[in-house]
C-alpha cells in the first residue's frame, strides 16, 4: 500500500506526526505552500496543515482528505473541496481545556482586579498598597456565568465556572433538548435573555455567516449593566465598535479578549486605540491576549498527533471523523 500524506506547514521535528500515522504511510513535509512541488500536489493522498489556498485545488488529482490543524475552519473553502469529492476535517478535540482555562483566567483577572493591582503597584508600590480597592471585585458565587455556544469548550468552561459555585446558564439553539438537565445548568431560548441575566458572558460559538457580529449593539443593549464580556473563540463574533460604545456608557464593565477581528490588533479600531493609549475611561477594564488561549506544549503535541491520526485512519481504513463539509460531498474518492 502506498499512501502519501503531505504537510505543507510543519516544524523541524516531525516525529510526532510520523508516530501518529504508523506504518505503511509515506509522510512528506514541506516548509510552506510555496515549497510544495506540482508533483507533490498531484500525487498526495492527503493533506494536513493550514487552510489550502483555492489556487491549488485544480492540482489535487489524487487527494482524498484534507485535515485542517485547528478547531476553526472558517478560512477553508469547504464547499469547493466537497464539490471536488474531498472531505475536510478539523481537530475539535485539541486545546479544549486550554481555551476553557483561558476564558476563566480572563474572568478571574478582571473580577479579582489582578491586572489593576499589578499595574498600580508597579507604578507606586507603597502608595498603591490598597487591599480594599478592588474596582471590579465580585463574589463569584453570587454571579451568573453565561455561555454563548455550548460546544466542547463552552461546556468545559461552564464546568470550571460551576466549581466557583457560579449560577450557570447557556444559549445554544443547536444543542438537543435535555442537555441542561444532564449538565445541571440552566438554558435560555434567546441571546437577549442570556445577556440580561449574566454577570459574565463567555463566547464559544464557531464563526460563520450566522454568528458574525453576534454580539452587536442590539445584544449589548440587552446586557445586564456591569456585565463582563469574555471572548476566546473568534474575533469577528463581537462587533468591537459596539463593545467600545457599551464599555464607554458603562453597560459593559470590562472585557477580556483573546481574539480580535483583525490580528495582530488593528490600532485604528476605536476600542483598541483607546486601550493602546491607556485612556482614563478604559484603564484596567480591557485585557487583551494574542490569540494564545490554545497554546501549551501539550496542546501543540495533541493537534499534531490528532490531525495526523485523522488523516491516516481515513486513508488506511475509510474511517472518517470530524468532517466539516459532508453536506457538500458529491462523492468520495
């Protein structure tokens, strides 16, 4: 059996991938798409890596599977691959705990005024030794933690919030009835209901046409005054201009953002510009991290191994998992 898996993006050490695919499969590693030859494109049986640009689709004569090394796949033309008979899969089972941990860490940074105290003490270690000054302080057990999108990561974040004795509620129209009973949490039918009762709103939906700017001016207008917004999912889920206005008028107390609509940060966006200039009205109220929620050495190893295993299982035995374009597949090779 001759099976070739192509990795257009990889590091120097490929032992994790090679171990995961097992015997009988040839692995070819290229440092970037521009390093892939036409012969490699035309003769590979599978591709594992980032989003394959559309211009290479006509070269995929033999390709039977593409695995995107990520949870999100909004940057992949899944319809085009499907019409060419190529399944596209993602890796939804990596980084789940890391991203959930990060969401909780952002919440804790704000509700315990961690960044506020650190910055103040660095500026004036003696004068600003003020234990009782906690501008965003909350007893978490008296707060409601709202999750928008109760998938793997949203569920994991909610489990962590429950460990702080928080009241937990979620909105997700795509989850089956009764899930709330299985998890022992509350469910609401609309986003506005969730916004109105949540002290902390943590966003965990995928990015698509339906969810783009899901947290917009209308949603924020329905928010409980003083709410905290957390986003570790995708930047365009939140309308940053609407968040800017909601923070400026006091509807939103604070926000923790690991993802932004433009990455790296667009300093021309009003919210990011105010944060970057450390304007008085936003001081200590916005915490930004560089799309780093997913990262630990363990999660990086997981995504490399899980992506390789997904491709190898399908090519070797026809077992297809985590396919994200099944609705477009006209046939399978």
